[in-house]
């Protein structure tokens, strides 16, 4: 089978499309012919050896897939050959086939495309875990989403809106803000692509859009923006730490004290490994919202497997808007 392989740590240019042996479904696994693989920022971190989880090389990047079951491992009864399934897999998705533990797989609802099924796992489940299980957002609260035009960002905008929050999007380009508004943000704030000399001016812009402040901030960006955004939290608010595309910031602890606010870490992977029932509940809620037309996968670009490196490169150079998918 063909797979886009990482043989040595490095950027997307180090990936190679190779013929490799097809995996075999072991006990408790199914073999899936991959049809679509969502592209996520951690794919970029994984191939550079910068992610908290390291995969043994060689491996293919790609953490979320959808496809068709082509073989069952010994003792597997939950699925049949021919079933349409979606799976969270960490790595291995940018390949024609992957063997996956059944605990990581779910049937694709009738009427849902492979593309939508593939890309509505990683970012949407992370966003719902962050907003529901960690921040406990209530209807009418104001949620500020940083990097709102990215994958996690656009998912958080939509999930927040579906939970009844007033969502304010923040992003580095008008295109990304327009995309977030189209997906339910009530308002948008443009921030400069890198730290400006006058950060207080950006804080003032945020405060003007937020009014009484943000009850919840969703931060998948970090870097200089964290200091600016935490100054805009309302009394008793929650600052939700999701990721660091702009770098890992240091937080002066006088700020949570002054704001009387909580700083909440989100580790969605740990959640998926330890809280099966809650993970299942969240998945069911997302599938219901999709079926009711209340969420959109936000796809703006599709790439062939041979061009998977270019797909990851779009995240590396910050040009991706919404969600990107590799079609196999
Ligand atoms: N904690 C968890 O469990 C969890 C789960 C999933 C993902 N994540 C993390 O969430 C973050 C976002 O992932 P994603 O897949 O949504 O990524 P993405 O689609 O690439 O979006 C990330 C956004 O970060 C902003 N950004 C700022 N500086 C950047 C830079 N130097 N390079 C690239 N982007 C930059 C960009 O928005 P602007 O241009 O508008 O600033 C971009 O749209 C990642 O750090 C990922 O590891 C965490």
C-alpha cells in the first residue's frame, strides 16, 4: 500500500510517499481502508519530534480518519467487513490502510460523508471537552476564541455557539475572522501576526469587543497573545489552555489572582484514554448537532495523499483557514 512516511525528524518536506506492507489486524483490531484523513497541527509536531507523544519511526502522520472495514482481527465482533467507520489513531492516517483497536473506532452515521466523519473528531471533540467538561460554559456567557480561524478555533466557535454562548473570535487575518463570523461568531477582533510594540492597544481592542470581559477564553495559540487575553477575563472567568502554535508562554501568577480566575489545562488525549463514558456522551452530542445541521466541518482545502506534505505545510505556514483534509 502507499503511505506518506516520516523516516527522520523534520518538517513536511521530509515526508516521502512510499510503498509499504499493508498492516494486519491483530486481536481486538480492524483493518480500515482509509478514505479521508483530517490534518491537525499535532501532525506537524509529531513529524518534528516536538509532540508530547513520540511515535516509533518510520510512521505516517494523520490522527483522525474515516474509511471502510476490510478485515477483522481475531475475536472482533463489534464491526463487520464493509462497515463505514471513523477512528482516532494518533498516527498512521496518511496511508491507504491502517489497523486500529476497536475501542478507537465508531460507526459513521448514515448520510455523513467520509470527509465530515474524519475531520469532526480531533478538533471538535477537543473543543467540546474544553468548553463543556473543563470550562462548564453556560448559556449567555461570553467566550473569546483565539486562533478562531484555525481547526480547533473554528470548532470552538461553533461548539460555543451551540452551547448558547456569545462567541467573540480573534485571529490574525480578516479572512480568518470572516470565516469565524460565517460559522457563528458574534463579533471578531483582528490581532497582529506577531507581538506588537504596544500590546496594551490589542488588549483595549479585545476589551472593546468583549464588553464586560470574557467569561471563558479558549487559547490554542499561546505566545504573546496569552498575556494580552488573560487581561481581558471577567471576574471569576476561566482561561482554557489548549495549545501553543505561537510558543509556550509564561504566565505571571498575579494575573489569575487579580482576575479571580481559573486557569484550566486541556489534555483531550488523556480524556479519551481515561473517561470512556464521557467521551462517548460528547461524541453523541456532536453527531446530533451535525445531523441537525448545527455544525459544519469547515473544510476549505482537500489534498491527494501524494500532496499530504503540502497539506501539513499549510498549517506550518499559517495559511490554513478552517479545516484541511487528505483524500485517499
Ligand atoms: N490540548 C489538547 O488536547 C489539544 C487537542 C488538539 C489540538 N491541540 C493544539 O491546538 C493547537 C491548534 O491546533 P489546530 O490543529 O487547530 O491548528 P491550526 O488549524 O493550524 O490552527 C492554529 C492557529 O494558530 C494560530 N497561530 C499563531 N501563530 C502561529 C504560528 N507561528 N504557526 C502556526 N499557527 C499559528 C493561527 O491563527 P492566527 O493566524 O489567526 O493567529 C492558526 O490558525 C495546536 O497547538 C495543537 O497541538 C491541543
